[in-house]
C-alpha cells in the first residue's frame, strides 16, 4: 500500500481531532478525502506528511512509518498544503530552481515540470503577478519536482474560477495516472470528475470509505410533480422503478426512483395514459452532494 493509516487518533487538549481512523490507498488511486470544516482532514494530512505526530496509532507511506522513518517517508511525498506557501517576490522559475536545489534535482527536471503543469508562459514572471490558478500550478509543480510516488493535496481548487478548476482538475488527473493521490476538497463536482474512491470523515471519525461507483449506485432520482387532478396512490405506485411516493398535498407528489435513468418521460407517459395534465415538474436528484450532507449532518 502507498498510504496506510492504522487506528490513528489525535488529541489537542480535551479535543479529539481524530478518533481511531483507518484506511489504505493503493498506487494509482486518486482518493477524495472529504469532510466538513473541522472534521480533521488537514490534521490527518499533516500526520501523513510528518508535520504533526499522532497521539495514537500508526501511519505509513510506501511502507515507511511516518514517525520512526520520517525523512524516508517525506522523500516519497509531494505535498500541497491548503494555504499554498510561496515566496511571492521570487520569479516562478527561480522559486522552482530553489526547491530543486533542496531536493537535489537537476535544472532540466525543472524545465520538464514547468512544461508539464502548463507554466511555460508564466515562468519568467514574479509569483505575486500570477493569478490564483497559476499560483496553484506553482505549488503543484514544487510538489512534483522530486517525482514523488505519493501526492497529498489539501484543498487545491479552493477559490479558483470555473476555467481554472477545469485546468487544475485535468492536471491532477494526468499526474495521478502513475502516482497515489490523496485529494481533499469541499467541491463535490471535483470529486466526481477526478476521484476513484471517497474517504469521508466527520467529527474525527471515519464515516465512509467507498469507491465512487459504489456511492453512485446509491444515487436516487427525485421528481416533484403536480397533476391537474388528485391521483390515488395505487395508480402512482404502478410507475416503474418507483421506490417511494409521497403525496405532499392534494395533487402534488414527490416521487423517488431507484435508478439513474431520466424518469421524467415515464412520468409524462403516466399522466398521458391516465388522462392527466402536468402542471409542474421538477427534478431533485440525490447526488454525491446530498449524500455528503446526509452522512455529515
């Protein structure tokens, strides 16, 4: 396993930030690390990178214990913290060459990384002249310089505009092809676009550890429909794939289907076959975002 977390707990005074967390990640996986603010995500990432020690339990990166073999573990990790620490007065290439000297990486590797993360047009600018999207690229470039096997990214897309989100998303997917990526975010669309698996924590405890496909199997489609006449429940329940039918009042129904297929046409056919007119129809699909809210409420 590239990352292995065994019963890790972290206590600050009387507050338990992490409570016996366990999970593992294989090489080549991009895992979304989710949880509300204060759930303990950043704390666990700091434990994995050796910046913070766990109160209990063990964590391993490429089989190296992050406490007893801290340096060896850190050599395997590329880390982008939530607040990307950059020397703003330095030029982009100057900053990356400075980082390369620490990792004992050649100048040619710096040029290669600049090209890989799409920084070529900005390489001779000062970092304080860059947009947030390009600053994030600089942070990712610095994390990738020493060709780490494990990439840990803490909120890498926060504050980016839609175009920047797509660019950073594609970059993470590209570098994740041959690395292990632990990716923390609050943006559910990013998880669905990038990740293979989701690890969800809340109040310091592990709530879910499932593949994205498993989570999507639990998605439900919800349709709110109003007919022009009252309909008996026995007729409504005849609609295919219907899991639940709630008559909110009179002619208004909320229908829950256990399928990802668009059921609006089926509801329209039902109305037509029964001589009904549809006065209003709205879809309220139960997606990853709503599952997140349910699990962390």
